[in-house]
């Protein structure tokens, strides 16, 4: 149960970072978007690791 809540929080924070980074112009916005993307990919990796 706690693991699902953590997954949901990581997903929401990562999506906020991607959307917020899109509104900021320049390399700072790009860096924020990459951090959000890394969070999403890490969550996807940890989810798929169970099914290998």
C-alpha cells in the first residue's frame, strides 16, 4: 500500500517537473524536464523489473 502511494507521488512530481520545465525557456527548463523524465523512466523501470 505504501509502495503504491510512493509510485503515485513520484509520478505526479515528475509530471509537474516536465510541465513546469516546458514553460521555462532555455537550458534551465530543459534540465528540469530531463529530471522529470528521469523520474518517469526510473518508475517505469522499477515497475517492469517485477515482470522479467
